[in-house]
C-alpha cells in the first residue's frame, strides 16, 4: 500500500504549477541578438541565447537548454516575442536600475 502525505502532495502540486520567469541579472542581454544570454535569462528570440533556445514561458522568453525546453511550464524553443520592443525597453530600465 502506498501512502502519500498531504505535504508531499502539496509540494508536488506547487512544483508542477511553478512558473518560469527570466532572471533579471541578464537584462543587458535581452534583445542584443549576440548569443550572450545565459540559461534562465530573458530573451526575445533564439539569437539572444547562448544555448540557441529562447523558450516560451507563458508568453515570456526565457533562455533554456534544449533538453529543458518543456520543463516547468515552458512551451519549447523558437519563441519570438510579439512584444519585443516593450520587453527590450523593460530590460533597459532594469539595467538602469541595477547599474550594470
């Protein structure tokens, strides 16, 4: 007989509902198109990512390893941000806020 504790069930439910968001530390690489963005950094298309994979994470681009492109709610590589200019503007504002 298998027993699953409520805590284990809740932990699993939260893990599967986790949303991926871009790491703000890479804001300077968003929209640069030079392949300098690290995995978990934001992107507007594959050209931003060192891995060559800009994954769609609920309408937001996140650089991902190809092997992880469908993990944590991501919908695969080849995301092209339809709001790229606004995303780049937000990233530039983040860079100004960070100072780097």
